[in-house]
C-alpha cells in the first residue's frame, strides 16, 4: 500500500512542477512566443475556446507575432480578447492576420513580472508540499489502522522528503531561469 502512495505522490509532485512550468511560460518576456497566449479564452460562437485552437501563430521577429485565425469570423473576438488581456499589447487587424508588436519591457514592468514569477514559484512549492502532507497523512492512517509498521512509515517519510526536495529544487531552477530571461535586455 505504501509504494502506491509514494508513486501517486511522485506523480502529483511532477504534475505540480509541470503546472509551474506552464505558468512561467505564460509570463511575457521581451521575446514573443506562442505560449504567451495559452491562457486566453476567446468567445467563439457563444462558448469560451482557447485561442490556440482558433488560430496559428508565427513569430517572424523577436517581438512580433502574427496570428492567423482559421475562421475569419472570429477575428474581432480574438482581437478583443487580446486587447482585454494583461499582455499589454495592441493588436492590429489587416483582415487576414492579426499582428502584435510587443513593446520593449520597461525596468518597472520587468520587476513586476519577476514578482509574478516568484509568486507562481511559491504556488508550485506549496502544491508540492501539500502533496507531501497528504501522502504522509495517508501513511500515518495506515500505521494507525495497523496495516503498516512504524519503520515502514519512517522510510516512506524519508522518501517523500527526498522527492519533495527534488521537485522544489526543480521549481527553484525554473524560477532562476525565468528571472534571468526577464532581466535580459
């Protein structure tokens, strides 16, 4: 029973790290990349649809994105969604594609993004610790129900601590890389 709990905890911790990685990808840097739009939902014929499913993205230059909708009827809704988002860009619609030119990040904006990245990293660390806590609670319940011994519980707790440290270190590395990317001019 304990190996299943440990395997489940490892899987959930990995999922938490992947979520943190996706959150970091959505934070805008000075360069354009399609992951910036992963969280945007467009009102497409009455239902919220991810922008990634409605258009193709091209990055011809470091700070320019061309969005080509599959359905030209959705162009105004895509444009409105981008304008209303927190990306800080003003889309230009030429009838065929939507062109976005990302402004150069100011130092103040970079600091805001670093603060946001640190917040997302802390959320990732908390998620990993919560998985550890739930797994330890499950192991302790097994000991209480006499389905596992105290020694097995201590061994499981050491394994959980090692897995927690490993995953938190990964989140910290992701944060360090994102901060370096944000500070790059």
